[in-house]
């Protein structure tokens, strides 16, 4: 791996960590965060291969106890608790964003927003719904309950996907392809 790619991965890990300081608790086990916007950006700028590697390194840091998540959280408990599905979704999102970007011939607002919405909003929230439903302690929640709980995130995540689209489109020459 080239030094400039190591630098890019490091910068994006730092951006994900720093964006964790911007969160809004809403009474669920998972707050509204800006970190998922950075996860989508990783998929856009680093592509599927290096995007997944970036999130793997980030999540390894979380598992080792580094305070990388919103509110300064870290540790294995986050990897197996109610928010773990979101973290798995974060690992998958850059792959699907990078993959779908490879299939787009012309990058437009509509095409990029759709990619961010499918892979960065719907996919991540689906994984989150599963973990909220089945990993919330002492609960008898169903998948439908988990989907209802995560529905609150869809509108704000859609806004984040639109904002990120506006930011990324003019910077598309800086993407890693492949």
C-alpha cells in the first residue's frame, strides 16, 4: 500500500473520530450522529476496498477500547450491544457505496444521492434495526419494533446524504476508483 493511501485512510479515520463529538441524544440507545456522514464519505473518496479497510481499522480501535464513538464510547460492549448493527452497517456501507459508484456512468446529484441513500441510510438503518430489536437488554422487541425505532433516523440521515452529495459532487476528481 502506498504512503498516500495510508495517509488518506488515517485522515478519514480521524474525521470519523472527530465527527463523533457531534451527536444529539434522542432517548434511544443510539443518538443522532454525524459519524455516519463520514462513513458515506469514506465510501465515496476511498472506494470499496480502502473504504472497508478504513472502517475495519476504526472499528478495531473501538473494540480495543479507544473512545472513537459518539460520547467518547469505546470497547467490546459497543460491538455486541444495541448499536452494534449500526457499526456493522458502517463496515458494509463503504463497500456498497464504492461498488455502486463503479456502476454509475455519469455522476449526477440524483445518482450520488441515491447511492448514499441506499447504502448509507437504508442499509445502515436496517442493520441498526436488527440490533435494536434483538440486542436491547431485557426486551421482547421484534424486527418491526426495531424498524419503527430506527425510522426516526431516516429523515435526518436523508438530509445528511443530500448535504454530503452537495459536498462530494464538486470533489469527485479526488475519488479513488476501484
